[in-house]
C-alpha cells in the first residue's frame, strides 16, 4: 500500500510477503516501485518501529536522509 506525498516522493505504507521466501520483500519493493513509482525521485518506506531487521533492511537501500523521531508525553493535570 502506498501513496504519493508530493511531486517527487512516494510513501510506502505497508509491504506484505511470505517471510519464508528468501528475498521476497526486496523483489516486491523493487518491482512495485519500478512499476508504480518510477516517476518519483524519492521513496519513503516510513518508520522501522524499532525493529532491528527492518531498520537494517531499510539502511541497505542507502537512504538520502534519516529523520530522528521522538515520543512526546503530555502529563494530565489533576
């Protein structure tokens, strides 16, 4: 599942595949982007949710930029 973010960036929201098939996520990503988003300069695969394997996979694509994320908690008054 994906959408365009702006004129040169696509956002990949969800990737599904059978984890028992080696390389399935790589080929799904490659072919999906080649066929659907070839006009985009950037592909944003969104966050890695702190999952080491997912982060490592995303870093293997040599990203142009990584955005640091923060959690903000607002204390309730009372």
